[in-house]
């Protein structure tokens, strides 16, 4: 990168199954207020010294928000009036990516990123069905869950991944979440509990899956090196990032591999000059809506070889006591709304690197990986390498 | 900007009311191929693909994901942007910032809308306040156009007869543009007698519902100079959000008429123009700018923008019209593509403005070409009364 970009503030709401007492804008503002207070920053047009937020990026998909041109519906909560404002229709990790690009371009200095989704006001299966091709796949009633079940079957068959190995991911995440005050569904469960829980779409069971409905928001402020040092004494630097698309049709991909994640990770590693991710990364916050995905994504991220995700999980490396803890926050499996989830991973990684993660803190964390994806079975991925 | 950025290729599909012969994937692919051909590149030369449209209009979740095969974005970086009618211009600024970031060599930007597969009326209204406006049946764009029309009349900037004169100019320009959707042979009388939508807004003042796609390729300076002999430079761009709108209990039909600043549509454009003029040393826009390609969803908007862009004094748009200054032979030609009232494929419309600006600077406009040298073009788009992105494009660095 031609210059260094820092994340200087992060905020998130508690994730809940139904924030029926709050309007969409209020949910977003709960997160925005935190980053404004942390930095003492306000908006560019209200300051004279040029030291304010000069860009707002929202992440919102019209279907999930339920309105056309969704972000302006909450624009007065964003403080968008008179501001430069753009909206990314993807998982919010891509909005964070866009923010870094904006700062690198030299056109903006300080960017506020906001992601908010109230799944309680939507029907996820109906909306997710709109992701698929209109002629052949939509009439089958596919949604992310059923498509992911296909992916899980293919992955487990090809590489001999066991249901127990998948269940271990669910257990670790739900138990980790007990240390995270923002988590929606921390649970004290065992592998047996997961394997006995109700079947949703074989092989995915209720406890293999994220909670079905999740509401919440998160916000971040990113800025240039020069300004970051004046705003905070704990900036977190974006050392590398990469994203990549895969083809759309499930049948055109080998669902047991995740080529776009491999490429996205390579781009991020090469930018951050990371040659051995397993050794050089201290913790990872990975987006996974179903437990098998983490095993697959750890392969894509190069933590282990292809097909070795299950065995790698058994080694305990990704436990809190291991050398590369994954999802100390409990991750999406403990409850994060779609669209917000990827940015929530960045928020958690930053919290860790600042040493502010409380009971879920990974001691001595210097370099972290955050990951988000968009589309069924992970069609496009976005990877960040962050460091203190 | 960290690096200077140039447009090195543009491609568009002809606007139509309906394209039953192609899927959305095939539609964007037509524009992508045209842009690649124009830039003399292949898809292998592209690093990043930025896509934008109004996902709600066709009911496809994450269109960038679905269109990967048509966009050629498999294995490439990229993301999707949606900012209402401004989408086409926003993806342009997003693409330019990717090119300026120093991380990429070539960026393909693609906007589209296939409105024969959606229903704007119902879906567009979904942008309104759920409690008051939708229940009250306030139609999104129509209300905004009405507010602009009323404000133009209130300021005595133009009469209905002069608006009809401008509409005929727009139609004549549309006839000369092979990519234009509407090919109308109309007279001022036809305009004056067309059906009233909400007085003074008439049917012929309004943009159509179009199907089209547009693609633009941008590259940082070094790559642009290596790849093309005819780069068009992105001199500067500016984004501003002008919204006062959906606030509970504030039915937005009032916005146009009740606010002393006039319609919000105009306010954002005016602010963007003021900022860009200041940054680029424009003191006499009518003299210094060679061509303007605008986002005018109704004829009233075009006339309103004459004043917002300081081409004349406030309340004196009528003088420009009487002098025919914004006609092809005038001193500040405006929307020679036929403008948005001739083609409006929403997610592509903002990008069509950029493509037309590039075509004019290169002198490749054929029958719609400005009949003199074009060095500096101002172009902008607007979305949902709130998003506005404006840019200066120039022949020389």
C-alpha cells in the first residue's frame, strides 16, 4: 500500500433476536454514537480545522432492509446531510474494504462505516431465494441454508469430514461467546448436544447454524496515518486486504473447495507480506453461518491443507488456549445479522488488537485476520490482515 | 488524488423499453464487450469489476454475484454499490478511487437496469416513509419532478411554453443518438398538449422506463498512457448527500415546494457544482466548460439545473432557452445525448452520463457531436433527491 490506513474506533450493539423496541435508525445510531464518542470526531462540515469525518459508507442490501435505496431511509441517523455518502450492497466487510480504498485514493481522509440489519423485519429464506437464478433454481425453493447443506454434503463426502468435527466448531464458538457481552446466544453445549439438536437441512442441525433471526449494527472509523496518530494512541493498521468473486452457479463451482477465498487470502497475505499465516497471525475472526464453513474456510485461508480442516480442528489450535484462536467472540454462530457480520469480525479483531476484549481477550495479540463473505456458499470473500 | 486516473474505454447498449432477447447476464455482457473492444483490451486485462444497479427493481439479491459470468468478474476483485438514481455515477467514483488507490491497474465499471423485469412504480415507492408517505400514495420520482416544476414556475425561471421548447431539443438530440431509447418526433404543441401527470408536470416531460447497460474502464495515469492513445482524464469528482427527506411525519411531497432552498434535487447539484468549480478554478462556467451532460429526469430539471450550475443568473433560465445557448449550436451545449428524458435505465443512467462525456471529449459523437472542440465536460447524477456525484472530465491532464 502506498500509505498506511488505520482503524481508530469501533462500536457495535448487542446482537438480539428482536430489537422490536428500536427503529432501524436507532439500531444504527447505537453503534455510531460509540465511535463518535470514542474519537470525539464530528462531521467535516461542522468543523473548521479539517479534522472531521469526510465520508460515510453504509452496507445495506435493499431486500434485507426492505426499502429501495435503503441507506437514505436512515440518513439523518448517519449524519449524512451535506456529507459524501455511498452504499455498498454486500456484506459490510466490503464496505470496510471500500473505505480503505477511498483513503488510499487520497480523495478522503476519515471514513465512517456503518452496517445495520434487522432480520426480525425480514424473511431470510424468502429473500435468500432471490439470490438464485430465476429460472432453474428459484422454483426449487433454495435458500442459503439448503444451498449450504449441499455444500456441506459435498465437502464432507469429498474429504471425509465428520459431523463431530463440524460440531466442535459450533461448541467452541458458542462457549467462547459466553465471554462476549455483545453475543446473542452464548451456550454451554457439547458435541453431543449439537449432534442431537433438531435437523434443519441434512447435515446441518439447529446448533450447527447461526440463530435464525438476529438484529444489530456496528460502526467503524478509518483514517490516514497522520490523523490516526492524533485521534488515538491505539490505532489498528490495515496491513493487507483482498477480495475475490467466484462463479455464481453452484454446479459450476466445486463446493468442496473455495477458490475465491484462496485468491482473496493470497491478495491480503501478499499485501501484508505474510508468508506463513499459521505462524504470523495471532487470532482470526472468520464469518461462518454454519459450522462446516469454518473448516472449509480455514483451508481456504491456508491454515491447513485442502481437506484437512476437520483434523486441524481436532488439534485444538483454534481454541482459546491454542496458538491461533478463531472467533474468540463466538462469531456469527453466536448471532450476527447478515450484512453486518463481516464488519463485526473486523470490529472484534480490532477490539482484540487494542487489548480491550475483556474476558475474551487473546493475550499478546499483535496480528489478526478478519474475514467476511457475500452470497450463498461463499461466492465472494473479503480478507483483512490487521495489526497493532 | 494519489494517482491521476483516466477513462480508457466506454461501451453501452441501445436503450429499449424491453429486451426479451437477453437475460440480465447477457445484457451487461453486451456493454462489457463493447467497453473492452473500445479500450482494445480483453477481460484478462481487468483487475477489478465494480457493478451497480437497483437490486430491488428486478428482485435479484446481490446482482453482482449473479452477473459474474456476464461481468467477467470471476477470480477478480470487486464489489457492488447501490445509491438510487446516482448509482451509475457512484460506481464511477468508486471505480476511480480503486484506480487511484495504487493497488490496481485497470478497473471495469458496469451499471445496468432491466426494467422490463420489474415494476418501478410499486418498488420505487418502497423508498418512502412506511407510515405516512406510502399510505398516502406518494409516488417517488413523480413527486420530486412535480416539486422541481413548481419551483421553476414559482421563480419565473421558465414558462410552460419554454419548457416545451427545451423538450423538443431533447427529443431532437435523442433522435441523433443511436443509444437513445425514445426516438420522438414531437413539436412544442405535442408537449403542451400531452397528458397532465400532476400540473404542471406533463407526460412528455418525464423520463421513460428503460432497459440498458453501460460499462466504463478506468486506469491510473501510467497504465492509461500505456494502454490508449485517447485517454480522457478524470479531473475531479465530488459526492454530496442532500437529504432532508424521509423523516417520520414529514410527507416528502412538501419538500419540493415548502423549503426555501427549493427542491433537494437541486440543492445537492448546486453544492457539488460550487465545490468543484472552486477546486478547479471555474469562475465563468458558461465560458470555461465546453459541454454538460446532466442527470435531468424531467425537462423541468434541465431548466432548473441551468441556474443551479450558474450558467445564468437565478431566475433567468428563460434567457438561455430563448438564446438556444444549450442547443448543439449554442455556447454551452447541454445533454446532446438526448439526456435522461430519452433513456433512463436507472442503475446505468449515471454511467451513461460519463460515457457520453467521454464520447464528446474524444469527438466521436457522430451526429450528436458538439460542433467544436470539447476540452472540459461537467457531468453529474442524482439519486433519490439525496445522493449526488459530479465530475469534471477533460481532454488534457
